[in-house]
């Protein structure tokens, strides 16, 4: 009698502990996803590929403006970036 009662209680205790641990893992994961989602929504988490293209074009324009690259090099690199900028007055 004591053996079956004690084994049953210990078995239930282990499952209860595992269920509680699983519950808190799920809660923490949901909180992490909520914070990451809100940061992404606010635009603070990462930049998009469009931002990288704009940044690369800005660097290219700055190098051209400083005279580090020629007009031909600028045009070649601009084409590789996929950008078309007719607003830049070049000689």
C-alpha cells in the first residue's frame, strides 16, 4: 500500500514539475517574441535590403564627390548596385 501510493505521488510530482517548467519556457518565449516584434515594428531591430542599397549608393556618391573614383567607375558601380540616379550632375 505504501509503495503504490508513494510511487503515484512521486510520478505526479515529476509530471507537475515538467508541466510547470514547460509553462514558464512558453511564457518566456512569448515575451521574447513580443519584444522582438515590437522592436521590429518600431524599426529598431534590423534594416532592410533597401536601406543597404541606399547606404551603398550614398557611399558611392560620397566617393565620387571626393574625387576618389572616376565618372566611368561611378557609372559602372551604380549599374552594379541597380541604381539609376539622373539627379547627379556629372561633366
